[in-house]
């Protein structure tokens, strides 16, 4: 990855392990790029990981929606532009444009974040953090990452189900499963339930709770019109972990 500060762009070259059997960029790899750009942009504005660790606090992603007009492939160069859209109460909004090597937009995304205490991950009020007013007067986004409602427990019976575990390689610096793994799990469930080679064009995700090392997660899939919803449920407690909506009809 290369940061181009004058253009506020992040340049990525797609490598083979980030792609599927058709050389298309995996969505979990794209999410990793988007979030790396977000973290480095926050760092540029004075609220990156080094600063937040000292508070101590961290950025947590609550939900995100990505819409792709074209899926880039192996060896392609893409650019990601990201900017803060300010905050309301405790929620921060951030948008992204995904550009090809000719600077043509091939996708866009929007996201909602919260600042949380690094110890217990309870949300913190932005204005309790010195200097955070830099985000207060940003222009609001017209893009929406809508909330998704989980599949009711009684409706899960008979649905397609997969199982995943929170193993060592899934855990990040915040001591929980990194949210990009939920994207990978959701794509696995989607393609297991929909026999198609058509690439996903839209993906929305809402994160409900953390998954900790060693926990087991059941993935339930249900078709809703042209979309597929995937819910992650922690097996031991029945805790709702996330809901994802995926569609090839973007």
C-alpha cells in the first residue's frame, strides 16, 4: 500500500492471495483495504492507533455498506479515497470511493464507527476526548448503512447452517475476531446457499457483538428476494454476533 497525501489517496496492488478462483478481489480483502485507509486517515488527523492507545481508546466499526460497479482483479491497481463525515452523539460516519488505475470510480462505501474504551469496549462520548472537535463540523453523508435485523430464532430451524471457530489467526489487536473475518464467513455462507458464479455487487454488515478466542459461531442463511441474509450466532450463548446482506444485483 502507498499513501499519496497530496491527493488523499491510498494505492493498493491486488495480490494473488486476495483473490478468488476467478481472480476477483475477495470482499474480506477489500474490507481490509478500506479499514486500513480509514485507520491511516484517522492517524493523519491525529487520532490513529498510537494516540488512541494512550487514552486508552479504540475505533470500533458498527456497520458498513459497499456497492461495487466492477470487481477488480489480480494485479489490478486500485485507489481508495476516504473522508470523515463527522459525528452525531457517539456515532462517527465515514465514506469511501474505490477508484481504478485511471481514477474512475468503480465502487463506493459508507460506514459507522464508535470510539470505545480499550479495556471494556464501552462507547465513549467524542467530546470527552481532547481535540475531537476536528470531526464535529464535517459535511454529513448522503450514503446510508442501514441497520439489519437478525433472523428470528424460530425461523432458523431448517435454514442452511455453517460453523466457524475463533482461532488464533482470526484474532486482532483488540482481542476479538477481526471484523473482516465476518465478511469472509458471510461470503462462504452466501456461495454455499446460492449456486452462482456471479460476483457479489452489494454487501452490508451490522456488527452486534464481539467473538472472543475459542468461541464457536453458527452461520444461518436465508434468501430474501435477490438478497441473501447471513446471521452469525455464537453457539454457546445464542448471542447474535452479526448480520450481513449480500446481493449480486447491485
